């Protein structure tokens, strides 16, 4: 009986700690960032479709354009919320700040940004390359970082009503997964980027990284 009571106490303490952690995170965010966090988390992920061979079917929205990322040009400060462990029922998050700067390339059908942060006292740099295909009207988004030194498989997709979803197949810890990027640009002065993994072909998703952005000249 003592062991059961002890386990119950630990469980109750863990639940309380998780609630306190979320409240702490919310207190650290500005009012605008708190609003963005709740609005973004409540967005639905579009249904994922596959062809007869199991390949992803990705079709551009009617409004997809090479100008979809124009709002992101320039230098930004980011508040990151990153899950400590992915696809392992983890509920602990790490928050940190970073910077990002985007500039256009290829006469406007592409753009590149550099993501700069510090982890455990060590500098970290990520790079995103985004390319717009005028024929398919789909964006391909590639990520590379200073830890891996390779381009990840591109996520493909488009914007609709100022919200973009971009998806691809990938592997994580030896398992096949889907990866989705979401760009919530309904407020172009404070966009939110987020990433989720699915281990069941899109039936369920685990969000593992959020970036809440504001331009350097803006006041919090």
C-alpha cells in the first residue's frame, strides 16, 4: 500500500510540475507571444494523402506564390520552445533565444536564412534553403545545421490563408516517420514556425519545436 501511495504522490507531483512548467513558459513570453502560442497550437494539420505506391500526394494551394515568404525577409529574434526528446512521450521542454536572418536569391524564387544560437555554451548554426517551383507552385524547404553537416530531405507544400504546411517522409532513430513544418504567418510581424513528427503516417502528430518571432526593430 505504501508503494502505491508513493507512486500516486509521484504521479501527482509530475502533473503539478508539468503545469507549473507551462505556466512558467507562459510568464516568460510576451502577451503577444502567449496569444500566438495558443492560436498556433489550435490549428489543424491538413489530411495527409498517399498514392497507390504509398508516396505523398502534395498539391499546391490556388494562391501559392513565389512571394509567400516575402514577409520573412530581414533579421529576426526568436524565442524557441523545443521538446527535449522526440517520439518518446517526453513532456519536458527547453526554451532558448536565437536570431535568424533571411535574404532572397534566384531572382525571388528562393531564399536562404541563417539560424544562430548557443547550446551548452557551444555555438550552433542552422541554414534553411527555400525554393519555389514555378511549374508545380510548390515550395521545397531544406534544412542543414552545424551538428550534422548535411541537407535533410526537403519538406514540400504551400500557403493557404497565410498558413503554410510542408511535409516529407524521413527516418528518426531508424523508424520511418513524416515530418511537417508549419508557418503561421497570419500576423506577419510575429510569425510562428513549428515542427511535428508522425510515426503512424499522419494519424497522430507530436509537436517538438516552436519558434516565436519578432523583428529586431519591434518592441516586445
